[in-house]
C-alpha cells in the first residue's frame, strides 16, 4: 500500500506500546496500538470510530508527539510528506496541528477561559477579535471568557475546547471525542464547524465512539478495534447499509445502531494485555476460520475501501 | 534509515535495560529490607548486651580522641563513647518501638471509628486531630512529661500522643474508600452485619497500612525521643539515651572534644535513615502502586 | 461576594479556634494538675521565704483548697483577664515574659520562615522540573538526609564548626537574666540570630522543597500541561503559565500551616544556642516547675499555630477559585 501523492497526514504501521508494572514490580510491555495506518487529505474529515478503551486517544497523542514517557511509538508518520521527527512534531504542535482534547481536565483550573483560549506567546492578544467571532459561532458569551474551568457546564467546556483549536490557523485538527456532554443541537453545531473548517481546506481527524453522529459529517470512517483499524470506508458505505460495508465488525456496528435494529454484538473487545494471536476480531467473528486464529490479516483494498479481513468480499 | 528509526532503536534499548534492572527489583527490595532489619536488630542487641563495665568510669583514659581501642573516643570521665552510644541507641530504639506501637494501634482504632461511626464522631476525631496538631509537639511532650514527673512513662505517652494523627487520617480515608467499594455493598445487601464486614473485609486491608505506618513512625518517634531527652526531660541521666549524651557533650564543645557530639549524633542519623528506608521498602513490597514514582 | 465569603469562613474558623484553645487550656490545666509538683510549694521553695499573706494569695490563685472544676474555673477566668500569674524563674508576670521572649522567637522564626520558604520553593522547582535527572536525584537525597537529622545535632555541628573551629560566633550566647533587652544592640542580636536561624532553616527547607517538587511533578503530569504541550507551548511557557500558578498557593499555604513544626524546631535550636526566646523558656519552665510560665507558653504556642492555620485557610480560600466555590456551596 504505497501512496504516491502527498497526504496532509499519513500514518503507516503505527504501533504504540507502554512499559507497565505488573503486580509485584515486574515490568512488561503493553501494545496499545498495533500496525495502524490512516491518512487524511485536505478538505476531508476522517472519523476514527471505535468503542472506548480501544486506544483512540493515544493515536492523537502519538501524532502530536506528546505520549507519556513510558510509551514508545514505532512506525512511519508523515505530515505534508515530511517525516515527523520529534523536532518537527514540536514545530507542528499548536501551529499546524491542533488538538481538541477530551475533557475539561485539559484546562488549567486556575486560569481564566479567555487566557487559555488565546493561548501563550506574543501574538495571543492579536487573536482577541478571532476569539469573539469563534465564541459567537459556538454560542458562547463573551463574558464566559472570564470564567474558570470548574464553572463551565459539560457542554460549555466542550465548546471552549473546540474553540481552542479553531482559534489558531492549524491545518490539521485532531478532535478527541469532541461531542459527548453536548446537547444534540450543540454537537451538530460543533461538528458543523469542523465541516466548515474542512471545506476551507483543512484536514480534520475526528476521534469518536458515536458512529451515528460521525456519519453525518465525516467523509471517511476508519473502524477502530483493539488498537488497530479493521476497515476504512466512506461514510456513504455506512449509509448504504450492511451490504456495502466490508468487515464483519463494521457490519455488526451498523446493526447495533438504534435505527438499524439496535442489535448488540456478543463478547468483549480484547484488552491489550491478552490480544488474540491472529485476527483481533476472530474470537467474536462468525466468519472466523482456522487461518484467522493464527495469522493477522493485512489491510487490503476492496471496493474503493480498505479492510483487514481474509474473508470479506 | 532516518532520524526517527534511530530514536526508536535507542528507546528500544532503553526498555530492555530498565527491564532487566527492574525485573529483580522485588527480590532486591526483599534482601535490602532483611539486611536493614538485621542491622537495626543487631544495634538493639549490641546495646542491650554491652556490659556496664564497658561504660565504667575510668579517669585514666578520660578525654581520649577516637582510636582503635575507643572508636568514638572517651568522655571526660573516661567512659567509652562507642559503648555508651550503642547503649543509648538501644534505649532510643526501644522507646521508639513501644511508643510508635501504642500510637499506631491508637491510630487504627481512631481511624476506623471515625470512618465507620456516626458523623458526630467523625467530626470529633477531626477536631481532636486539629487539637493535637495545634500544639507544637515538643511543647505537648514537655507538658505531658512534666505531668508525669518526667521519666520514661511521660516520654512514652508524650510520643504516642503526638504521633497517631497522620496515620489515623490515612486509615480513615482508606476505610471510607473501602466502604464505597462494590463488594462491601454486596456484602451489605447479602445481609452481613457491619461487624462482619469490618472483621472480614476492612480489617485485613488495614494490616499492611498498619505495618507500614508503624515502621514509618519509628524514625520520627526516635528523633522526638532524642530531642526530648536532649532538653532534659525523659530518661534520667544515668541512662545514656543519645539525647542525653549529646546534651552532656555541649558542656565540652568549647574544650574541643568534638567527638562527643559528632559520633553519637551520626549514629542516630544513620539509624533514622535505615528505619526510613525500611519503611519505604516495606511500603513498596506491600503496596507497589503507591510506592511507584 | 468574595469578601463576604472570606468573612464567613473566617468566623467559622474562629469558632473552631476558640473551642480548640479552650480544649488546650483544659487539657494543659489537667496535665499540670496531675503533676506531682505543687505550684505553691514550688514557689515557696524557689523564693525562699514567703509571708503568710503571700502564701494565701498564691493558694487563692491556684485554688489549692477548691474542687478541681472550680479551680479550673478560677484559673480560666484569670487567664481571660490576661492574668497568667507570675513566673517563678523570671519573677515577673508571665505575660511580660512571653511578650519579651516572643519578640526574639519571632525574629528567629521569621528569618527561618522566609529563608527556608524561598530556598525550599526554588529548589523544589528545580527538582520538579528536572525530575529524575542527576540534579534532582542529588538534591532529593540531600533533602531526605536533612529530614533525618535532628535539629539539635545540626545545631551542635554548626556550633562546632563556626564557634569552636572558626571562632566566628561566641559559644555562650545567653544574655544573663537581669540584663535588659534594651541593653543589647541590634548588631549583637543579629549576631546571635545567625546560627540558630541557619540551623532551623536547614531543617525546614527540605520539607518545603520536597513538597514543591512533588506538586510541580503532579502539575507537569496533568492533563492541562499535556494540552499546553499539544498547543505548542514551550517548557518555559508551561512553567510560567501553568507551573507557578498551580504550585505557589499550595507552597504558601504549607508555609503557614508549618508554624507548629517551626515552633517545635525553635525550641530545640534556642536550647542549643541558648537563644533567649520562648523555646528555651518553655523547656526551662518545665525543668524548673515554673507552672504559670509553662501553661502560658503552651496556650500561646497553640494560639500561634492556630493563627498560622487560619491564615493558610483564608489565603487558600481567597485565591483558589475552586476552593472559593466550595466554600460558597457549603
């Protein structure tokens, strides 16, 4: 899978592992993301959808180069075709790539909202007009800028977090679960802003567990499971239903959506500590064969999308 | 290949190295703990076993500098300072052990009572802790010692009274946390009595806390013991607690007998450091997560 | 709003302090009563000869012939009116002795407080920002070592080095009883202050440093610092914008809350250096059975500690918006 043209962001075979303490001071390595490949182009929203605990946030942290000290990332990441070294990542952070974090705990509890949204640096003050504009778009009052994080409601906090990313001139926005806690209307509003940003030519990586909401705004959806992507489909495919999807897990996800029967999938997502040796989805898959249990399938192209399955047609 | 792979290789090696080092950290901790405990116990025994002859007055050998014969030197009455120090140390350790044991037991009882009892009891305990923390410990110990007419009793009570507060707070928080655990709720739903839950679920969890809290209390207790006897409270001068040896040494500082002050103090510091390490190691063995940094 | 809140917190705390102080006086009185030492007898012994009237007056003050509760009531009433009795050691009203000694102790503790606070905070920041690097590891070892050293031994070592060997300071610092405070020059006072203040500071800064270090490490590992990093803030900017903001208040609060240890430390330092403050007075009072002085200083030290705690609480409430809110919601 070699891509010749330059993606805005291109992640190839990314693995992230942690050094962890087991009970009794023994150390071991825990692979949280394995062999993950995604790419985003300008003008595009890519949603990474998967249930919680599947390591999605770490993907965001890996791209930004802000993984904790006991984590190691392997693989290839390129931004505008250039390899992302730690130095390059440092240059990109907050300037070219912006993060919309998960929760209000990502705001300094002792600093007013306005100062935090404006950010550090000499030109923080110059962003004030932009702040007014963005607050308006996100239905925040200008006076909200004087509040402290603990005074924000859940929805307000999300919108403040979104505003931190929008205010810079970043070309790539990584939004880590930006909508939970918002009312439907506000969530749509926030996503609409991401859509507008994408239409302006920026790339948006939307990390979410809400496939339903992602469908409406994303161009492509990467189905994330136990630390890797199982399928890359256009959101059109998801709207098209089970038949146009490729991976059994994506199909199950589709069936689990309220409007499609609300049918839950049996079993649990494997924890990073005891991943199956073959296909990660094999233990829960009805199409599972002997081969699936021993060999990890590669990502392969199928009907204008990608799938990680031997049997998908 | 490129910069990134180089960094990764380095990181990969780092992982391997630390892994090998940390793999046997537990064993190392165990060995270290046993060694420290052995040193402390032998210091205690040495002090108890040294005969009174070794610290007998011998004016012929008075005011000698440290030598092979007298590693810590001799004092103005010719008593061997090393023997005196070891004796003093064993007294200090004994006092520290007894006082902190009393204090730790009290802390556990008070902490559990505060967490499981009524709200009024809880706020009373909090108030009591504020009270004990409100008077500088040395002043309180002086007062208690005065009330007992000085001597060992006052010293023990004083140290015990001033040391239980932080462990009691810890135990209280721990029990409150335990009480909110699901399995406790399940037990309660199953109709188990509070007493049953206390004995079966809560007390077993408190034992490691108790042991670690007790050991971490030792060094403080010993330092307080030394301080109070230095001030002239506590033990009578015939019993050479470290504090008393140091207090006596003050009179001879100006005559240049530096060893009188230096060695006993240094020994005390060493024991305190060892006890601190012992506590930290035990904590690491019992509760690896909290001890991790 | 804020002012109102602070006042309400203040009053709530004041009530607590008053109950605590009352409890301290009850307990102190009981402890003193339990002592085998009889305050009247002690006075008579120390003065030599007393007229029957004086003796009656003393017995009246201590209520020797009254039941315990009444005895306490009388004594407590006297204390409320500022009558702490007469010190046996100094032959003066206890309140005057405390006032005079407290000035000296305050000078000692004040110097230590500021010095150890600044050094401790600075070192803590250095350690926290360089977590697990060589500088941090060395400084941490030193701090932990200092925590295991008894104050009085450190004082003895300082005396050995600076007085005996270098001869920079005289060994006997004590101003003999009877020499008035006004006869001692400021220079002499400063001269007397240096070594005890140094000993006390060395004892206290380690604690502040270790605390600040841990606090800074917690802050640097927080989500909001991670986010600041994600937004491209440099290490310097993060320290300036988020680090100090989040650790300065805990550090100041800790300093105010450490009055008890400071006082305890100064008891030892004052004794080693024969510094004429409350600390040496309290231990002398206990050794010489000067009951009025012992009681007076106990109460005074408790008042001092509670004041520190109250300032700590108020400061925290006034500056930390989250605490401010929780007060309002109480």
